[in-house]
């Protein structure tokens, strides 16, 4: 119970701070909506698809490829860097708060943001007649694994590479934008040449996108997306483990400073 109460307290603090910074909250809402609408109308026009079909394809790609990337990965990096700059990490050493609770508190906070974006994206998509055709339970599992992978990677980047707030945008852009494009977040992977498809096989965002699009748009079951699902599961476990180890290393460094 102690760890649970502490985790909830950290989560509430981060979410309350976000609500106070309404500008960030507004931008995190505008970004996925604008990507969804632009992608939906472009796909409908160029591929000659009904508008509801275009949004059914664009919604999952927008969510896992773009929205969750910037909120869960970029947001985690920004939170960690800001906490270090504001000396919040050092103040935690003087409190009874455990490192485990702080780690899972950040994870839970950004997971809440990600789930909020999922609801927002599919609400807007439903306005144009899009529906979720597959298993909602399987879709939620893929979303949760994607969020966990992004947050874990955010801990790795935020603790090892970013030192100042100014580093966050450059870091996320350098690592993220090429992976998002290659992962099919903005362009359908069906338009990729064979050479790019071969490269994309090593891109976790590609597997997130293909798995979620398959479930959401085509109603596929786990047996139909086995390769994508297992790649994502292994990647998620590695990122969570790597994020935890990076976080522990950061604590050791901060104690010495």
C-alpha cells in the first residue's frame, strides 16, 4: 500500500502541474487532432477512399505513431530533465518517497495522458464515421505496450543524453522524426519501396503501427499479427528494464553531486 499511495501521489502531482500549464495540454490535444484530420483527408483524396475508411486507417497510425510518441516519450524526457534542473530529484532524497514509486508515478502519469489522447483521437475519427473493428481488449494491450515502451525509452534518453530543457526538442527530433516517418505514422507503409520496408522491420514504431492498424482497421486477431506483437512485447520489456536501470544510475549520479 505504501508504494501504491506514493505512486498515486507522484502521478497526481505531475498531472496537476500539467493542468496548470494549460498551454501544453492544449498543444498535446491540437497535435493529434491536426495530424488525424490532415492525414484522413489526404488519404481519402489520393487513394480515392470513402472518408470514414480513410479515418479508420489514419486514426491508429496517428495515435501510436505520433500522439503517444510525443506525449509518452517526449513528455517523459521533458519531465525528467525539468525535475533534475529544478533539483526536485535531490529533494526526494530528503523525503520518505521511494525511487520505485517515483519511477512508476511518472509512468502512470504519462499513461493517463496517452489514454486521454486515445479517447480524443477516436472521438474525432468517429465524427467522420470511423469505427474500431477489432478486439478492443487487444487494442488496449497494444496501446499499453506502446506507452510502456515510449516511457521506458524516455527514461533512457532523459537520464543519459538530455541535460537541459533545451536538449529535449533536439533529442526527440533527432531520434523521433525519421523513425515516425519510417514507421508509417504520416505515410502508409504500403507506399514504401521494398528497400524501406526491409529497413522498417527493425523500427519498433513500424511494428506498433502495423499491429494496431491491423486490429483497429482490419479486425485482425493476435494470430494475424504475431510477428508484430512479439517484436513489440520484447521491445517493451527491454525499454522498461533499460529505463529502470538508467533511472537507478541517474540516482547514483545525483547523490554524488
